[in-house]
C-alpha cells in the first residue's frame, strides 16, 4: 500500500494469495498508526472487490 501523495510505502504484504480480510487488517493497522485517509484508490483485484472489503470501515 502506497501513499500517493508522499510515495511512502505504508504496507507491503507478499504471499501467494491475499484475502479481503487480510487487506482489511492491514488497513486497520495503518489507520491506527496514521489516521483514516480521505480517499482510497484501488485496482479491481479480487481481494479489493470482496465482500470483506465492501464491509470494511
């Protein structure tokens, strides 16, 4: 996960498969450290279009 403004890498998760739940946990960790972003831009990968991500807040 990259901050588009600062180009800082906020999280890097390498695995054979990433679930929406795992992405949500990483986002929760980043929000706890840096606060909630005004906007999130994502691609249409299956982990980002899952029900877990649609429910993430």
